[in-house]
C-alpha cells in the first residue's frame, strides 16, 4: 500500500529487453542503500519488487506491466517518481494507492499558470465512471485531486512543491501517464454491481 506522496525522483539508467517481451529496469534512487531485495517500491505509481542492487536498483518488468503502464517508454535519463511502501507505524497522507496501474492516458495540455501548472489529461472511455470532481486520482503515482471534468478529459492543478518534488513538471502534450483510479470508487462499483 502506498499514499501517493512521492519520496524522491529517480533517474533511469537502463531499460533492457528480456526474453518473452519482458524487461529489466535499473534506476538510480536516492534511498537505494536503504532498500532490501524483495522490497516494494512504486515507480511512476507502479508497484515493483527490488530484484538487484548492483549498478543501481533493478526491477523485473513483466509483459503485463509493460502493456499497462508507461514504463516501457522510459529511456536512460528519464525521471521517475519513487515511493516506498507505507510503514504500519507511519502517518497516512494522500489517499489509498495500491500501485496497481489501471491504464495509461495522454496529456492533452500542460500550461503554466503563475507558479502552478494546469494539466489536462484524457480520460480513457472505460475509466469515465471513476471520476468525480474533487475526487482522488493517482497520476504517475502522485496523489492528486480532480479539479475539473470535461467531455473525455480531466483537469489538475499542480502546486510548486509538487512540481519541484515529482516528475510532473516535465510533462508535455502527448506524453503518456500512468493512472490508478480511486480504490474506494472501484470497491463501491463492485459492491453495487453484485446487487443486481
């Protein structure tokens, strides 16, 4: 379980194809020395398992992961948002984030407005039902509040702190972002569908 509060930004060192369309991702992470093999880390919001620590922190990417996330588009030098799993004795901020990416979506616009950034992102048709104004959404692993809804898109306001501490300030029109819909909305939908 994660909170969507990014701890740091890491840098991609290697994205190496493996057999059967899988891959190995190696990143440089500020807290690499504190990680243990088998530990969970959200990378751009996707929960991955640490599989190695030589020459950087390594993660194995399955075909499902590459098909459902933006991790396959990363290149050496790309910045990725990083968050370690929530500790049982830690404070809980953000919202409930599992690290299970639902889909990717395209950035339609990224416009600076004073010190803030206004992001507009397309809503995939199958995800429309999970969006409400002022509801929660995780974008590249960042816990955010939906500021506005339009036909086929949603808007976000990104404050200076978030711009400085995440990779959202680097986004531009056409970039793919990882989306994880609100967990509570998904459970509510499931429970209501079981009634009929």
